[in-house]
C-alpha cells in the first residue's frame, strides 16, 4: 500500500515537472521582435502584425540553421484574433528574459 502511494506520488511529481512551462530564451533580435509584438498585440494591429511577421521571416531566412522562433505560436494566436492571449504569452516570454 505504501509503495503504491509512493509510486503514485513520484508519477505525479514527474508529470508536473514534465508539463511545467519551460523558460523561453530569446536572442537579441527576437527580444526586439517580442517587444514590438507585445505592443502590436495590445493595439490589436493587423498591419503591425504583418510587419513583424515579415521581419521575422527575413531574420529566419538570413539564419536558416536557427530553430523556428518561439514567437511563431504567439503570432499565430494574434492572427486568429486572440489578441489578449497573444499579449499575455508575449509578456510571459519577455518576463522569462529577466534573471530572478
């Protein structure tokens, strides 16, 4: 009985650790994009979003070995009209850049 409870506790702790949001690290240009994206999301600006996406595309084409930007899902959320969620996600990414 005690072994079952201990095992279940370990499984739960591992699941929480695995599913816990991971800290996102941005390079310098991605940080600048994130700042602009946060402003665009707060303004619900379709035009600004297009400009940021275009600049991010150019940045990724200039550095093809780089992984896709972690800002892509935020841009997708904003494009689907989820401006508030996108702004929150962008703010979290910016907060992740601060050393605590």
